[in-house]
């Protein structure tokens, strides 16, 4: 498999893939693309910059967002089970009603983002910087939050975070 081109830019194009599983967007800049409803199992977004993209209702189970930057992206109702967010920067995104069970968020910065009514059961949030998040109504069964910092975070009812 060839290495992806550095800083390939994808802007307002139509994605046509016969088998999109494992698609590699590593080190790309993607602006204004609508991935809504797509099946992108095990997709790689390592080092990618996603700006103003929509993933509403998409299936991204097993996807990796390592050192990725996500800004003003929507994942409403998306399935992101067992996804990895490592050293990612996520700002002004909407994960409302998303299925994020068993996802891992490590050493990431999460700001001005909504996880309202999302399923975070079994998820791990480890050593993340969290500012102005809404997790109201989120399913937090077996959610683990370890280390990191939080400022102006609205946690699910009954959940306690003690850094």
C-alpha cells in the first residue's frame, strides 16, 4: 500500500468507494465534505484536519483519529463504537446521540463540543483537557474518566469526575 500524499486537500468532492472499509485519510485536509450515512469501518484519519464536515448517521466503528484535528464537524447519530481519539484536538463538534461505546479518548483536547444523549458506555477518557462540554443525557454506564482537567463541563446526571 502506498503512503498517503502529505496534506492532500479534499474540498466539496463526491466520494465514490466500492468498499470504503479501511479507507485512509491520514495527513489529509478535508473541508466541507458530507460523509453522512456512509459506512467507513476502520477508517484512518491519523494526522488529518477535518473542517466543517458532516458524519451524521455514518458508521465509523473502529476508526482512528490519532493526532487529528476536528473543527465544527457533526457526528449526530453516528456509530463510532471502539474508535480511538489519541492526542486529537476536537473543537465545536456535535456528537449528539452518537454511539461511542467502548471508544477511547486519550491525551486529547475536547472543547465546545456536545455529547448530549450520546452512548458513552464503556468509553475511556484518559488525561484529556475538557472545556465547555455538554454530556447531558449521555449514557455513562462503565464510563471511565481518569486524569486530565475539566472546566465548564455538564456531566450526565449522577456522574462524578474527580481529577
